[in-house]
C-alpha cells in the first residue's frame, strides 16, 4: 500500500502480510519518507524510518537503504547477520536513517578503565604476565541520562594467549553520568605460558535488564620482560590499540606499535566512509607510539558527534577500529 500523507509531509509505503521467498511467514512493515522541506535536517537530507508491526523471521533478510546507482548504502542487517552493536528487529521496532547527530541516549555504556588484580594467581604487581591468573576489573561509564539497571557483561576471545576462566560479571545499577565496576564479580583470565606477543584483545558484551546491549573491546598488555622473548622496548608485532577514552569529548589518544621502522599512516573516517582527517603520515622508528585526535577535520573544524572509524596502515599491516565522539 502507498499513502501520500500531504498533511504531515511524508510518503508511506506499507508491505502488508508479505511472506519471505519460499516461506509462509507473513510480516507487516512500512517505510516512511519525510519531506526535508517540512522536516528539515542540517544536511538537507530527508530522513527515512522503517517501522515493523509483525516480524516472524528475519532469516536471510537484508535490511538497509542504497542510492539509485546501487553504489552506496547503509545496511542494518545483512543476510540475517547483525553488527554487534545492533539490536535485533522485533515487533514494534523502528529504524531511523538520518544524518543528524544522535540525541543523548537514555543509557550508553562503555569501558572507562581497567585493573588487573593478580594478587592471588600471580605476583601481585598488577601486571599480566605469562602463566598468571588474574581478576579483571572493569569500570563502565554511563554517558546516558538514565540509570542502567542490572548491568551484566560477558567476555570472549579468539586470542590463544588468553584463557578465560570466568567469562561473566555483574556491575549492578549504573546511574546516568555515573560509573560502576565489577569488583565484587570479577572476570578471571589466565595468560598462556608462552605468549606470541605483548597484547591480547577481549570482546566485551554488556547487557542490562531493559534489553539494552553494547559492545566494546578490552586490550590486555602482557609483560614479556621476564621471558627473554623480546626487547621490552620493541613490540613483537604491528598493532593498533583501542582509543582512550572511548566515548570521548574534545580529544582521544590513539596508540600503535611498530616492531621495526616503517612508514605509518593513521586516518579517521565518518560512518559514510569519507575521510575526515589524516592524523599521522610518515616514517616512524620501531616502538610504541601515541598520537591524539582532537575531533576536528582537515580544515580544523569540529566534526559532529557520532561514530567514527580510525584506520592504521604500516609495513603491510592494516587495522580499523571504531570510536564514539560525544558533545
């Protein structure tokens, strides 16, 4: 069905009791196109809203928008697979495509700090070392306006240098603009006897009782100075670290590692894939390097709040990570 809602300056297309190809699972949803003349945005682009009344099976569905030439687009779901930060499409859900900066979320959780407690399974120096078992304490910050209730989290990893002993933790309630930790319910992790390099990453999934969930990455630095594996001043491998703080206001630190001298480049991109800023580009000596991005573009203008990606290239190594700029 199609409806030109002239009174509210929007055009609506409804798919009523549509079934997936080869299936018998009727679903009802609609697409709403807003006239930017009457629903203005700072960019002049019209906003698009998908609304789902009856969802039976997302199955192999792909959800998103694309331009008329099919050369540019945004996907929310691809072949039934979601990004780790995306909520599942369910009855009553709406998805809004817009170029406007997001409003302050009711709940917005991210890692704000970490502590390694190896007093029981190690030498108690607060550093992860080979063969040690340690408690991982994380501090979460709630950048939203409302309390995050019943916050829990799980960790996982594909890095062979870390063995997860206890993957779940409880953070309790975290007030808006406040922080909380899992001191009373720590993650437990063991470092392998012969780590391959000095860093390892854990995937962190955060959940609340209100069905909010988020995703973050925790980087563990492993001290190899007592193993004879490496010169502690020279990293074993190329690496791009997660920025800190994240989310951030004003500026954030970006770190990378070079096992040998190399030409390195670090660029920042927006969610549309357009390059915003080249943070560094040039020759660097071997070692760990720290640079900052102040949230400006190549012209020195402040960029809008939102999600950005930073891409690192050096010595044939490439890595991209995500960061969130708040206002």
